[in-house]
């Protein structure tokens, strides 16, 4: 399926707009915690920071779920 460039650009921009603050927080946290996340609490904290980030793939999958018939 081909997506018009304008739509792809708009979705990416919208995802960035709504995720800019969480991305900045996650980048700052990651800079403060480089390397492997050995402490068992660190991965959970990372996931909490990453949860509000909306990747474009989530938008595309949600759109496809709305237009494709359910699997039988």
C-alpha cells in the first residue's frame, strides 16, 4: 500500500509534536543512565518514560485495524 507523501509527513510531524516532551525526557534519562540497564528497576522506569511516545507505526497499524476486516 502506498501512502501519499503529504500524509506520511503529516503523521510523522503529529507524532513528533505529541511526543517531543516525553522524547526529551527519555533522552535525558538515557544520557544519565548509559550502558546496560543492570538495576532491575531501571527498565521499568524506562518503559514508563517511553509509554507516552507515539511512534508513527502505531498510527499506521491503528488505521489498518480500522479498515481491514477482522481475522476469522
